């Protein structure tokens, strides 16, 4: 069976010692800062939506930010900012990939 490289890093709102990360809107703040980094670059009004390369979500009841590896290819400093944010705040990170929704699901 062939393995594919992971395409996303999930920054979880849980510290390595199991505490919930605060402030409670950290994921929206981080994703908001990354909103200009998107395919085609920043456009007028792009700050009004999250980048497809960095967006908040919930996984298993835990607030997360999904950071796509395309961000690293587009702007390594933006990628490093996200990774260093997680490291500096001792947040758990998991490499994985989002699966597309099933048709009709």
C-alpha cells in the first residue's frame, strides 16, 4: 500500500500537559492573522474570510487550527509563524490530512 505525505498540521487547543489553551478565541485570531495568505494572494476584502490554507475548526470537541502545507510552499515565514505559535504556547500538533466529505453525506 502506498503512503501519501501528510498535507495538514492540526494545531490543537490543548497544551502538552492537557490544559485547555486560552483565550478561547485563539484559533479565530490565529486564522484571522493568516487570512491574507491564500491562493492568488491577498485581494480586497480577503480579510473577511479565512484562508483555505489556515482555518479554525473543531476536532473531537477540541478547538483546532488546520494549517495546510501549501502555506509553507507559498510563504515559509507565514508557515513558521504558525508552527512557532504552537511551539511557543506548548500546543499539541498532529500531522494528518482532511478527508473530503462523502457524496450525499
